[in-house]
C-alpha cells in the first residue's frame, strides 16, 4: 500500500509541478468550452439585437398590434421591427421581395376577422408568408404572435373552438438550395475542425518531437539546404494531414444527410465540380494550418510545449469556423477571402449555397493560402537557421 501511495504521489507531483501540464489538463479544456459557448451566445445576442425584421400586414387589427408590440417590448427588440400596412393589391409585390430575401414576412388577415358570424360564415383565414432560408429570429416570433391572437379571439368571442384557419406559405425553393443551405451551416465548421486536429496530431511530433529527442540536429548537419528541409516538412505534413482529414470529411458528407434528415438523394444536389472546388479549398487550407503548426512546433522546446502553444490557436480556429452557423450565405466581398481560415469557411459556405462567382472566391482563397504557405516556409527556414531557436533548452 505504501508503494502504491509513493507512485501515486510521484505522478501527481509530476503533473502539478509542470505549469504546461496544468495549463493543458486543467485550464485549457474549460477555457475552450467557455470561449466557444460564449462566442456562440454573444453572436446569437448580437444577431437578435442588430437584425432588422421587415413585416408587411394586410388588414391589420388593433388587437394583433397590441400582442406583437407587447412581445417585442418584452424581447427588447421593438426598435428592430419594421411593420407596415399594405393593401391586397401589393401582396404579389411583397411575396416577390420575400422570395428575393429583401423582405421577411407578409401576413394577410381576412377583412372583418373579429366580427364574422360562425353560423353563416366559414372560419376567417390568416396567411403567413416567409422564406425558408430566412434565419431571422423574429420570423418565428411573429408565428407565435398569430397563435396568441387566435387564443385571444377564441377566449373572448366564442370559447374553446377553432377561430382562425392558418395558412403558412413559404417561398418555393429547390431541394438543391434547401439541402445546400442546411449543410452549409455545419459542414464548414466540422471540416476545419478535422483539418486542424489532423495537423495537430502529427505536426508537433515531426518538429518539436525531433527537437526533444535531439534528432533534429542530425537533420540540420546533413548536406541539404534548410529551405529544402522546411519545404519537405511542410509538404509531407500537409499530405499526411489531408489524408487523415479526408476520412473524416467523407464520414461527415455521408452522415450529415441522415443526421439532418435530408433524405437519401441529398448528396446528389452537388455536382462533380462542387466537390472538386471543395477539395481545392481543403487542400490549400491544410497548407496554412500545417504552416502554423510547423512554425509553432519549431519555436517550442518540446512536444508538450508545442501542444500547449497550438491549443489556443486551435480554439481561435474553431471560433472562426463556428461563424458559418450564423451566416445566411457566403460573403460577397472579395477581400474577405484574403483572411486565412475564414476564407476557407466562406468558400465552403459559398460552394454549398451555390453562390454566384464562387469560382472567383475559391481562386482568391487558394492564391491567398499559397502566399501564406510561402511565408510560413520562409519563416520556418529562418528558424531552422537559428541555433538559438533550434537548440534552446
């Protein structure tokens, strides 16, 4: 029993006396979860606070206005709701605006909805028209306000009977657009996560691990240029990381339709060219990720230290990739595609939502990533030439 305690104490002391292990084991996991969920929560709040929802109503009633005004006041978002009254002749115009995603909601009340005779007339109708690709939170709230309005009329006028016949209509979009919109909210985030985790699993071992085992010195004294060593390391790690992440990517592609209940034919909405563009984005992005991992690993003194340094970068990468969950489509500003990692996320979103000019955006992303690759190789070459970095204790 005494020996067990000695071994137990030795292992506990080994961890508690190592600041890097304490950071990796006890602080970073909680910090990782905190940052991710804080980012998601703040993003949701900002989206709700800043988005303007446009609502057009035909034959509005004072009661319904009171209901949605009270609801929006309670949500502290009344100033972000633009409600206008339109005529029956303008219905087609506003349906077209909703189809083009330039408007959010159209609500059409029957005339004299609060004064119909249930014995001689059919139930009044309310039509709610929206776009299924519209991610505005207030759209769902207005559906709820209609149900509250129905409950009010039933209790005030005729008791517990159905008062309104609701007609919920939506913009007709193809299965291709619907599947692409749904998958674009998850796939970019998962792909970037697996790309980075693949690079993390082998990158630090290849450089920081060799420094720790002192085998890097053998490579550095061989008659090869340091630039050749840097290029060889980055290229080999990129290929291995890409192969490692490809299995995860294939698993994601095959499982997401089932997970999201999209149907067996959902993968067929993407063409061969779409898949080729995705592979181009993945291949160019892995160069950037491996470049980051390689430079950090070359700076670190040990494998453990490299992992500690890389983890915060991984967290930042995940936060960037999570942005795809809150986008309604790809960014059309070409300069956005110069930002590493974020350009890959936006390119993947654009490919899956069939964005116009996506070929141009993928080209800019690829050229930007290759430029970053050259920069990382030059930096890694300089680090390999620095004895202070490569042999520091």
